[in-house]
């Protein structure tokens, strides 16, 4: 558990772990005080499989987990912030003529060597699982090595959480 204080506002982050063996513990981490769920996806893993299941694509697994969370009634009214991470590694793969996202996602119709086309495709994969359009999903393309980007994104996340909390208080 991580509890930073930013601008005199305490934040509590709980990393629930992504491995299949950790998922049964997730529900214990969520209580009525949860205001946002930050969901991290490694966008560069579109061509990789899980360590514990060599047949399951990592990006598909992330999307399935995201689907479970986004469409769970327990999380109604909770803002979901989707971090599409490792864009630097994704860009390297997209530029590589020996890698093609269409090998893994034949439904991809954009330019397989355009980072914007690939990012948009991955974003839509995740956004399309949402059944209730009232569930707010905010997204950010990130890479951990770009500290300036992370600061801007974190500031945006803070604002999102504060605005959601303020809106909730006004409705009570």
C-alpha cells in the first residue's frame, strides 16, 4: 500500500496484483471509500503470452480483466482511469517491419506501422467492453521513463478524482 500526500490531499494506492493467483484477493481491497480505480495496461504486450498460460495473449487477458472490473456493479459510480502504458516500447515494435499487430489482431484495419493507429485500436479494444456508458472511463497513454509525462498525467488524475468527489458531495 502506498499513501502519498499531494498538495495536502492524501491518496491511498493499493496494488492488487495482476497474476491469476492474486485475483481472488481483490475484493478484500475494495470498500466503500474507493473513489477511483487506476488500471494499467502494457500496450507493448500485444504480441506476448502469459507466463502461467502460454496460449493466452497478455493484452487480451488485460482486456478481459478490465471488462470484469468496468462492468461490475460493485464499481458503479467509481471513476476508472485507464493507463495505456509502455508506449515507448510499443512505438519500437510498431516501427519494426518484422512485427505486425495484424498477426495477433486480424481485425486491425489501420496502418500497422502507425503508432497513432495502433494506440487508437488498443484504446478502442478497452473502451468497447464498457456496457454502461454512464461509467466514466478516463484514459492516458504513458511511459514510465518520461517523468514529465507522468507528472502531467498524475496531475490530471488528481483533478479527475477531486472533481468526481466534489460532484458526489454536491449530489448528496
